[in-house]
C-alpha cells in the first residue's frame, strides 16, 4: 500500500493558514506510508501535467494531528513520487498537536 490510509475529509481542526503562510513552515522528509490522504480522488490532468508545481507550492502540505500525518494538499505530488518508486518526499508539516 502506498499510504497509511485513504481518507475523504479533514478530521483535524481548521488551522487558518493562508497559502502564503505555508511558506513559513520548513519542509521535511515524510514517508509516504505514514500519510493519510484527505482526498480519495485525483484528477489525472494534475498528476500528468508537466507544470503541476508552476503555480503552487513545490512541497505538499501535511497536518500532524493526534499522532497522524494528513496529506492536505499535494496528492498528485505524493502519487507521482510513489510511481517513481520513491518511499518518501519533502513536505511542509504543520504541527497541530
């Protein structure tokens, strides 16, 4: 299995971070198998786009809450890493614990 589990919602409280504020969270290495997704579907155009990171953050956004890591944004980047046989990727991890 690629991820720890597949979710379809955000079980953690609203963090209130804007897109710009995420840039203050330093990226760190996260194992794909430790992530729980907050989306169960992916648009293939996002996955296969050459410029998928051109307009957004280069790093996925992950929320650490109650001992779990939730992939809030960047599912296409995480899946692309898995398809390239990489067990981990760099992500911005916001601690809400």
